[in-house]
C-alpha cells in the first residue's frame, strides 16, 4: 500500500486502503485448497478528454470474474496518478442475503 501513495490521489488511495484488507481478488476456497493466482482476462480504456484515461480490467479469480475500473489523471507535474478506482459488486454468497 505505501508504495502506491505517490501514484494515487487521496480519494483513490483511501478506496484502495478500504479494499485491500478484503483481498477482493483472492478466490474463495475451502480448507486445505490452494488458490490459483488471479489472471487478467481483458482490459481496455477510453480517453474522455486530454489528460484523462478511464480504464478497466476483467480479472479471473478462481471461478469468479471481477471487473476493476480506474481513472488516471495527468498532473501539472506531468505524472499520471490514479484518481479513482472501483471493483465490481461483491459476488453473491449464501450469507449475503438476510431474511427478515
């Protein structure tokens, strides 16, 4: 996390810090089962205006496919920094729904 501090604006760094402990790309496996490393399936980008790149990646994590989106902005110092990032919705799990 600390190595990304200079590469992200405060809001994006805070979001990354929020996601990191959850290990959202790590496959959920049963006891004693080894998880395969997440793999990049696809990526793409668009440039909505000069100095801005909005990008996405589809990442396979075990049997799950997740989407990661982020926005890069070119600063006045000519360095690209991550301005925003998000990970698609959490996959459904049996404990996710609450009946009441």
